[in-house]
C-alpha cells in the first residue's frame, strides 16, 4: 500500500469549471461527469435532491462564498436520505476508501494514512480578538499548555491561503447537521462543508444530518464549519489512498463568529466538526455566555434494586473509560445501567433548578482496542451493524480484529493488520507488541440508537436530570478508588487538579506520562481556563438551583504493574456507593483529598480477594507531592488569575496533608 505524502497543494492546478449539485468522481477522482451529462453509462451519481437554489439565503451565501475560495468541481447538498448514504458508501468503496466487511450487516473498514490517526493538539487554535479570551496568561517565561491562540485576522489570512483551490478536482459536500435532538431548545445547528466522503458518511452517523435540519433552521443562524483534507486533484492526477496534508494541518475555532475551519486531516475529532470543535470548543463558549455547560462527559442512567433512578455525568480524559462506563453491565444483581451518551454532555438548569443534560451526538466514535464481550458486551451488541471501523485489523472471514478480541475470532482465520501486514497472527509476541494489529486509537463509528442499553429518554428534548458529576483519570498511584468533594467549590478544585496518563487519542504526547487534564477538557477548552473555573464556581449562585454532588474515581491504580481494581462492570460497586451518598447515607469519612467510603461500605461481595487497603492508601509524601504539583501548575499556567476559591481549596488541601 503506498500513500502519497508529497504536498499536492504546491503544484500549479488548472481551474476546473464548477458544476452544481452534480455527479461524483468515477474511479479515482480523476474524471468528473456532471449529473446532467448525457450518455454516461457505467457512471454512478448521487441524486442530489436539494439544489443550491432551495437553500435559505444565509446558507446559500455561505456555500457560494466558499465555492469561490475552495473551487470544487462539484457541489452536493446532503439530504441525509438512506439512498444518498448508499451512493456515498458505494462511491467510497469504488475509490477504495472503504472496504465492505462481509461478515456483518452494512459495516465498513477505513484505513487512514499513518500520518492521520488521531487528534492533533499543537495545531489546534482558538482565535479571539483578545488573547486572554482564549487562553490564560502563564507566568513569565512559561509556555501555556492550555491551548493555542492566534489573532483571528492573521489566522484568516493563513487559512484562506490554505483553502485557495483546495477542493479542486473534488466534490464539495454541504452537510446540514443538528447537535442534539432535532428541534430541541437545547440543540444547535451547524453546516459543514467538506471534500471528504468519509466525513459525510461518518457525520450521518454521529449527528442528525440532512433535509430535516434545513427545515428547522430556515434562515436562522448556524455554526459555519469548513473542512478540507487539503489535497486538491489536478486533471488526471491519481488520488492518494487517504488524502491529507500534514504539513499544513490546522484546526481552528473562532468563538466570536461561531466558525470552525479545519484543514489537512480527515480523521475523527479533526474532521467531524460537530464533535470536539463545535460541541465542545464552540459550545463551551456559548455555554459560558448563556449560563450552561458543554463538557467532555458521558451520561448514564442508573436504577438501583429498589427501582430508584438517577443520572450521572462523568468526565474522564480521552481513552480513559467513558464509553465503557456509559454502557456498563452491572455485576451486582438488581442494578440497571442505561446509556444516554459516551463523550459529550450539554447541561443546563431547568425552571425547577435541576441540571438537565442532553447528549448532542447521535453516534459513538469509540476506541476499538480493549472492547470485547467481557469488557463491554453492550458495545459488542452495538457495533456489528451500520458501522464504519477505522484503522482496525481485518480477518479473512470478512470481520474485524483488534487487541482484546483474541478469544473472540475463529481460530482458523488469518488477520491483516491495519498497516497491511498479512498473517499478523503468526508474528511473535514481541513483534505483535511492536506492531499491533489495530492502531491503539482505532475506532468504531456507530449509531447510538443501536446500543442494547440505550436509555429510553436519551433523545428527550428536555434532557435528563443529573444528580452526580464524576471526574477521573488514569492514576497508577496516590489517588484512591473514589472520593467525594467536600463542597461545590472543592469539586471545582478537584476537576481543575485532574491528571491522567497520556493515551493514544492525541498524537502530540508520549503514551504513559502523567499529564494535567483539568475537567478532561484540556484539548477542548473554547475559552480561557481561568474564566472556565469562574463559570463553574458561579453556577452554584444561580437562584433556586440544586447542585449535583461531585466525586473523583480512579479505576487505574496499580500494584506490581497490575490494575488492583477489576473495573468495567464491577465499577457499579463504586457507583452504588456514590448513589447512596447522593441519598445522604452516612457511609463517608474524611481524608485529605475528600470524603472516602467508611470501611466496608463498598460492596465487594463475590469479588474474591481484593486489596481494598491499597486502593485507598494515601501516603503523606505522595499527597505532599500532589499538592506541590497542583500549586506549581496553577501558578505557572494561570499566574495571577487563579480564582480565589480555587486558591483557598488548595491551601485547605495542603493544610489537611500537613495535619496527617
Ligand atoms: P474518548 O472516546 O477518547 O473520549 O475516550 P473514552 O473515555 O470513551 O475511552 P474508552 O471508554 O473507550 O476507554 C478505552 C480504554 O479504557 C480501553 O483501553 C479500556 O480497556 C480502558 N478501560 C475502560 N474502563 C476501564 C476500567 O474500568 N478498568 C480498566 N483497567 N480499564 C478500563
Ligand atoms: C477524544 O479524543 O476524546 C475522542 C476522539 O473522543 S476524537 O473524536 O477523535 O477526538
Ligand atoms: Mn472524547
């Protein structure tokens, strides 16, 4: 497999005449035939049911303005129909970008360029007129690790030069999409322009997309999203297997204008602009202005054996267990867990003062490796229909494989790794470790509605009421299995102090090292983190509101290199304790970090021997170190801008540690 990685944008390109609502490339994107062209046997078209002239003036203006810059060969407005999707998927197969997985129903495999496998953080920008609206001011000579800012006008110039002609030889798709149930007061609409068919097919799974959105939008305002893989095609030029443009990569948010511009990547959060760019970065800024929250959180409904139901939201950094917890299969009899969402929560107080959450997404873009019948049976029950897999391995019987599925593939199949290594199963254990079958950040893109435990109210336009907010991360030492924040202010401090081991979800960091990831939002803040803290602190003063309790969990504590806690379905044992705390049960005692379970109040029945003492050990030296790291981080990153309440919580924490 060869992947063209030279910079095509540098070569001079002929200007291709524009055709509206027209045909699609035949084979490799080299020839274009308009829909109206006569005698074109053997050519397949997307029947464009929406013409540019059908669009509301604002939408049409947005499209036409960008046609001038991007210079696509065709424009297609997506209606979201299944016929359109079938044509899209057929086209993707014809150009070799998707492979059908015959073992399953309507499932496909995409393999990206090895240069385009995860989010990029260093090339992600927030552009506001004033720098301090985007990022906190660090102490002198300290580099900010809380986002990248650039002047919007300067960035506009840069992006315009990248976008000039960047869709030449390609079709520009216009994707109207809604984040949140169509028509809900809590939902927001965006329109994404893209030259990637993979993005179109994925956005159809991840968002509510198509004609219905235009009907709801009418001539209203929307988030303007422009995306190009940055790989124009000149007449006759052969397309890359996975077009992208690493050298010119940029993911840009303009919160003051509700605009997003993304160039050079076709992968996940870089290119499905409804997800991180819109539902987190842009939405968090809108939320700040309107008094609500847009967070990197799963939403889960929990019903106890007595039939009482509560919803919880949980923020864990990327690849740290949100999808797993969102679909948890409880190991304690009588409990029921139901999934509302696995990645993003939009939360707002209603008239009764309850914090109501919606999942703005329509699908899961979940980490594949580690997913199996043991760890996440509900994901396994979701993903083998109508799913696009990306960068997983394939099997000779038309199925998929990744690390964690060893016991679930037939013994006689051969495996082709994501990088194309045939008979991968015959490699030595050392080779398998060096060259995993699936990329560690390989993913499934699958409809939420297919989840066997999807919550009956997951699309309720009013949202679901949140009783508890959890923070968590991968902490091999120091941090106990669970603790409760002493107060809302303390909870905000707990979120602000989060650290977790780096994972493969972003390509910028070496896996394993402990990284600060406040609120699991470090890569996704749409505005200054210091202002974000003030916003969280302020919420409790909204008249008449009932604040959720805040907890911190850690499934990842290790002893002798092994996880101590069994995790996954057994996490219900911790959720059971949290549930009881929400009901005010006297099952907690104080510790320097916060309230921990009184001895024997975590249900460990049937677990076998488990070293609970190690899970709650908090050596004074380690806590001292923890406090010192927090202080250093706040002082260096926020310099003078640490909210007084957070500073006070830090001082109190230090005092509790000293008193040990
Ligand atoms: P993003 O989609 O990147 O935001 O991540 P996510 O938080 O949804 O991550 P996901 O749930 O897919 O986590 C994936 C990784 O966490 C896999 O390697 C899982 O095996 C591991 N994991 C999830 N839950 C547990 C747990 O309870 N214990 C342990 N040890 N590992 C877990
Ligand atoms: C994450 O990295 O947190 C994800 C995957 O959920 S992506 O959509 O690629 O950002
Ligand atoms: Mn995520």
